[in-house]
């Protein structure tokens, strides 16, 4: 579980296409941050830029467990990591074995890791994971879902997300008003197979970040509405985190846990009532 920045200065991002799950959410000032989950990390491709943990990071760790890789945090986040015995690694852990600085980028947007370093840390520190994720498959075809080849929504006041479906890739190319969100490792737009937009309210976390901006936390508990996009189609669903110690579930209109195709799954946390244009 790696914390990744998504400001303009952080781009191009690297290493996200090889992830299993990405949660993207408001950090501050309209900028989003990502919690990126790799179930079986490997390889020497860079993953960057690694940045600080946020309150929602702790909620996601409790849902998925594993090992957290991050670069600092407010004491209001660091203290729970310590108190809750969350296994976590930062730049100085084990003499800097798990991170490096990319000389082609400017600090603080240049801290990187890679799959092999993640695997090394997981092998040494990660607790045993006992939950079983839903097996891959296809969502229920009845009732017939509407087509969704292009998706547009405002995740924050300054981050408009645009997805374009490619049947050849069976995936959605991620772009913003500034252009494609490129993965430096592939040189291509990041292409999730499944895009899930979750309506989740956020609130003031009660402290400020290093720039003095109010930190936010999310009401990521219980259930709420979700829109699922996969295979060029749009499905109405419900997100379910009723048990905070088990992975979040997506429940279809039939009341069953939705099975989704294997591949990168990207969750966007948006404000309740956010308009989504899907055509």
C-alpha cells in the first residue's frame, strides 16, 4: 500500500499501471492523492512520487491490511499509525532500503520505490492477510447496462476526470483537462479496466497540513452509492464497508457482490451528488 501524489508537479506518475487497486481522493486545495495497492509487487520499475499519509489512508489500511509505504505525515496521522501498530515504512526505514531519490525530479516530488523493494518490505514486515477477494468475472447482464464509452466528472473543484473507453484494450484511458495522465513506465495513459466512482462525504480532520491547509477525512464507513464502469458499460451499485476490517465490497443492483474483470481497478471518492456524464 503506497501513498502517491497527484499534483501537476508530480507528473508523470510512475508504476500505477502495474497496481491492482488505486483509491484516489481529495487531499487539499483541490489536489488529489492516491493510495495504491499491490497484492504481489515485483519488478524494478519505479513507483513515484511517494508522499505523505492522510487520515483516509488509515481507514484503507484497516480494510486491506498489508504494509504501508509513505513519506511522512502529520502527527495526527503518525500517532494512530504507532498506537494501532500499523506496519509502515518510510524513507529512513532499515537504512533507506525501500526508497530512493529520482535525480530527474525536484524534491519533494522525487521519492520513489519499486516492486522489488515493496516485496522486500512485505516479506519482512507485512502481517499475514487472511481475507479472500471476490473472484474475477463479469457484472450481471440483466437489466442491460447503458453504454459508457466516455466518462466525465469533477472529482474536486480543480480536478476534472475524463475517461475514454477502448474496446481493443478493454480499458479506460485516464485524462484530465491538461491531457492524458501518463504512466512514465509505459509511456501511455494510465488505463484502468474498472472505474468505480464512490459517493463519500468528507469533513475537516481537525488539523492542517504543512502548508496550513485544512486536512480532510472521509466518512468511509457503512454504505453509499457507486457508479461502476467496465467493458464500456455503466452499472449502478452500492459500496459497502460495513466491516472496517475487511476489503470494501461493491454490491450490484441484484444485491450480490459484483464480480469485475481482472485488471487495474480505480476508485474515485467524490462528494455526494457529484454529476457524472457517461455517453
